[in-house]
C-alpha cells in the first residue's frame, strides 16, 4: 500500500485542525482577539469571556467539527483509497495536534477539548455522547470547564 494517501489525509487533517475558530469567529463578529484577554487561550471558553455567547457556541461547534470531519471522511470514504483504522486514528490525532499547535497561528493554539470531543464522536458516537454527558454534569455542578474536561478525559477510557 502506498503511503501517499495516508500522509495526504493526515496533513489535510492537521491543516483543518490548525484553523483557530476562536480567532476567526471573533474577528468575523468584531470581537477582541481571544488571545489578548482572560486565559489568553484561543478556545470557546475564553471567547465566552468576551460576553458573546453566540460567538462561544459557534466557536465550540466549529472546533468540534474540525475534529469530527477528518475522522468521518476517512471512515466513510477512505476504504476506496486504502485508508483503514490506522489512518482514522492518525487523522484524529493530526486534527487535535493542529488545534494545539496551529501552523496558521504561530503554533500557539487552544487546549483541544472541543476538537478532541469531535474526534471521539467521529470515532465512536456512543463514547462521544457518554463523554458529553459527563462534561455537562461536572460543568453544571462545579461551574468549571477545565475541571469538567479533566474528569471527562479520565472517565472516557473507562466508558470505552
């Protein structure tokens, strides 16, 4: 099997992951750059600190989408190009790493929670749902996104 298609899919996933939707949505909606206030992290939670809930929700959904899309694209259409489960795993990792270290934004990205969630939903929808429910419960009770993310990351392997 040629390495061309797996490498091409992995590179495409990294580039998709490198799109910092927190920065792009904030620019489009006329908000300050999220890297200049709060945690200085380009993510949905920091965009929420701008006071614009719509921008935060859009950022969250687009960040999840950029993790989900490469995984699902390879899952649905990759077999015709010799792409299997290994490539599915690689593109998920590449999209996640693209969010953490985006080539378009000087390799300074977000924490990757929404993108990782998108990858998980693309890979295993029931696992993604279990992780989402865990995150919502912890965030609802304790009001800390970071705590909810950590608890979800700890429980996800057990759910799997």
